[in-house]
C-alpha cells in the first residue's frame, strides 16, 4: 500500500512540473517610448531675421523664475498672463483688446538676482526672434520679445507700427516690470530697423514708461527712408500708404517722435545700411535728438551730444559692416556701456 501511495505521489509531482507556466497579472509592462520634443513654434515662425546665426553661444538654458511649478509660470501680475509654455505670456493691448504674445529669456544660470533687462522690437513687420533673445541673454540680460499686433501668435490686425501697435508695446513694457529678476533701474529698449517707429512712438506717447535707455539699430526715420524713396511699392514687399497720406504717416515717423523722448539714446549704424542707399538717416535722427535736448545722445562710438553735417567731406565714418554678423554682441556692448557709464555714474 505504501508503495502504491508513493507511486501516485510521484506521478502527481511529475505532472505539475510539466504544466505550462502562466504570466502573473502583476508583471511590469514594457515601457512606452517617450514622445520626442517638437521644435520651438516661435522660432519656426521667425522668418524676419536674415542675420547669420551666432556660432559661439553656449546651449541656451533659460532659468525658471521663482514661483514656477514644473516649468509652468504662475501669474505674476494682472497684466502678464501665463501662456502655454514656460516663460511665455499674454499681454492685452488696451487700445485694441488684442492679446499679444510675449516670450522671456533669462541669463544662463540665473539664480534669482536682479539683472538688467531689454525689450526687443522686431524690424519690418516681423515677429519674435528667439535667437536674438538667446544671444542677448547669454550676454547677461533678461530679454523680453513679443509679437506686435496682428503678427505671429498675437491677435489683432497689422497696424504697421502706428498708434495701436505703439500702445501694445507700451503695455508689454509695463507688464514686464513684474517679471522676477527684472531690474527696473537698468531697463532698456532695443529696436531693429523699422522697429524704430514702434519704439520711438511708444516712448514719445507714453512718457512715463519705466524705460531707462533706448538703442536703435539702423531705423528708417521718416516716410522717405521707410519706403526707400516714396516710389511704387515693391512686388511682394510691405504695401505702404502713399507718402502724400499725411494722416497715416503722422503715426509712423521716428524723426517726429525722437524729439519727445527723454531717455539716453544710442544709434548704431554701419557704413553700408542694411536697406538704404546711404546712411544719412542716422545723421538726421541724431541731429534731431541733440536739437531736442535729449539727456544723452550718441552715434556709434563718437562723442556724445554731437551733431553732424551729412553734406560735407567731414561726415562721420560709420561702423564696419562686419559687425552686422555679430549684431547682438554689438548691442550688448552698447547696452552695458550705457548701464555702467551713464545710468550708474
């Protein structure tokens, strides 16, 4: 009997050993591949910049302002509304009700201290230029860029830098003062090309803006320069109003606005202008600024508050055209000079 029981037990053990194994319901599933990051939509839309991209920048590392949560900024003021990415915001233009898209770049390794800030105004009818912001952030600045009315991700209708667009820029400047780290005592405005109209108009029509200095790169100063001679519109170019339309142009000539500005003004001008046949417009606006009594005016590296005669042989030589290839470094040099030698003296 014992032999029979032993035999039956042995057979049962052999059958259980040969049975197929089943997976446990608690087994760990295979990991799902992570989605690949998509390109920055702001940069993908940036078609206005023709400058050679900088090649000597460290990888961009925008610091997150204090008060952020997992890369998502929290509201910092009633005027600065968080958008859909870290360090992006909406600002409402009070003149149109349109939401304007704003992007902020912090210096690499920013640790929460106050740093000088720059608002960049794009040229032509362009929108944000993230590479400019990254290059200037690498030079130690908190940089604010934005899509003007009717451009890029902003709402509204293209205003060609008229009063509505100028009011939008003023709203961006005001709202940005609530950004963590922005030093309101070292807060500058920088315009590129036709951005001079938006910038000077905002400063002239909003004299209480918290801007401490203004830098202008090769801006066309009146309707003649803006349209390159008041001729017919170029095919595919900006469709300007006729130069005889005084009402339209009264909102869009920097030469008129510059006389009403009361902050230090730096003009950057190369020998060969990026659009004009000559560089006389730099002399025109510098002379107008000096005549109007701006507190500090300078053309390139020349002595301050000096006027020039564009018609004689002693006209000033302008900067080397090679500097245009490293324009943001040039802007940074002038910005730091004004901060350290003009504002802090």
